C-alpha cells in the first residue's frame, strides 16, 4: 500500500520563518514609518523625526525643541506556496508599529527610535504549506509520484526583532554633521504546529511541535549628513552587524522535527546575526515646491554569522527614487519606486514568507494641521517576482508567489 500523508496541521517551520515586514533584505527590515511607506526613500530626508532611523546625522536640521513621531502599518499579505498545482496561502495580516523621538538644541540633537528591525509579524497557513507537506513526505518516506490531497491544516509562526536605538548628532558647520548611536536588538521567534499521518505503517499518528528562540545583541550606528547648498542634501548611515545567538526552547518535538528540520535544540544557542547595512541618499529641490530623493541601501548578508547559511546567499540591496510636491506650507503629496534584490535563491528562501526580489510603487500625503501637529498617510504596493525550484518530492516543482499592500498612518507632534 502506498504511504499517504493527509496534512491536518503544521508539522515544522523553515529556519527563517515569519519575515513578514517586507522592505529590506533577508533578515534586515527597513519599513519603519508612514513617511517611508509614502516615499520608500528616506536616507537623505531632513523633515520628520523618523529620520532618527534613516538619516540620524540629519536630525540636527530639524527645528529646536522636542519632536515625537509614531506610525502604525497594516499589511495585507498574499503569500502562496504552489506545489504541483495546489496552492497553500497565508491568512494573517500583520500590524507593525514604529516610534521616534528627537530633541534639538543649537548644534546638538539627541534621538531615539523603537523599530522592528527584523522579522516583524505573524504568518498562519490554515491549509498548511510546503513545510507541512514536504516534512510529512520525508517523515513517512512516501512513494515518489503520489501527491496526497490537501486536508484541513494550521501552521502559525511569528517573529519580532525589536530595535531600541539611542544616539546623538552634532552639526560641525552649515555643511557637515555627524551622528553616533547604539542599538539594542531583542529577537524573539516562535512556532507551533500539529499534524496527523494517515495510512502509514502505524495507522493514525499525531504529530506536534512547538518551540521558541530568543537572542539579544548590540550594534553601533554611524551617520554623516552633507548639505553643500540649500537645494542638495546627502545622507549616509552605517549600521554595524549585530551579533545574535538565538537560544532555543522546545516544548513539543514529535519525531524530533524541531531538531532535524530546524536545527533547534532545547537549551542550545545558534548564530543568526543581523547583517550590517549601509544607506546612502541624495535629496534635491528641483524647484521651490518639488523635491526628489534617490536612495541606495546595501545589506552585507555574507559577512554575518548564520552558522554556515551565509554561504548560500549573496549581499542584497534596495534602489529607489521618489518625488515630493508641496502644494502649500501645510499639504504635500509624494510618489516613489524601489527595486529590491535580496541575494538568495528560491531553494534557500523561507517557505512561510519567501524573500523574493520585488518592485514597489508607493504614494501618499502629508498634512500639517498647525505648526505643531503633522500627519502622514502612505500606501504602497509591493509586487514580488515569482520564482520556483525543483524538488525530489512528488510535486516536483515548488513555486512562490507574493504581493503585499501596506497602508500606514503617522502622527508627529512638535513641542
């Protein structure tokens, strides 16, 4: 008799699951504010307090006093694993926050930020996905050439790398300013799933797994802002690699799925550094009302310690451009575009949220109710490039598809 798996739940999770915050590289994420969502280009901006994360040396260009800025993003995600014509989809839309603060006085500024620098959300596959089906076939040694029909299933995973940043900037003269900051990263990942093997040698066999990982680390952030004249501004920042060792806690582990598939052992640590990043931006006023900004962000994936997995990837980058038109002193509109190259082939991607190359278009508005209270509204559409790879499993080919729509609201108050 053929051995058949009817998947009634998630069996395991891939090693880089739940990277739901979409903008950025394999692990690094950069969609931190509503201002970013409406432009996707903030590396050389000098207008709102979210630049504490994007252009920290430019914070000295903000007005004197205290500024607090907060954003919330709602992401409508459509992620699919297509296995031999059967589609498995994620059902969970995440919500992502961001908080920034800047205090300016004369030539000095102090700034802080609370952002999701990696991971950043939850995925849920109510009908299972490549992990559940593939792990099941591997587990029972199913006959190649027979694909079981999908059954009801459930798989959940979530991951948050919270970054707490504090730093200061100094204006050397009207042209040059510099910044130094320190970021503390608190990484938390967890996953849970269950399943039933049917028609196996042992009849109906329940399978379950549950685990979590935690890691903490520090990294420096350095910035330079150059303003040669009133029209041109150049922003640069370098985020050092954050050394992270994720310690595993395993609560359920039937057939040692957590260890065999994920490499997670209860009480043991494994390296998963947050790679170093370099950001460069150019902002230029084409006219008194029209500003353009171009950005380049580079991710040093191959220099991180991922326990050898860094050998399977290349460095990645984001490249973008935006236009911002100021209708009057209170109201502006913007559009933007960004190209993302992640540097990873589909066979090594996260099954739950594949890190596909992407093209992003975005737009939005900003409105100042008065000198103190400002708002930002951004909307973006991220079109990921479908990709696929061959397997030895019965479905032969795995195809990944993904799109994301992000709606973001930001509020800023200046004291």
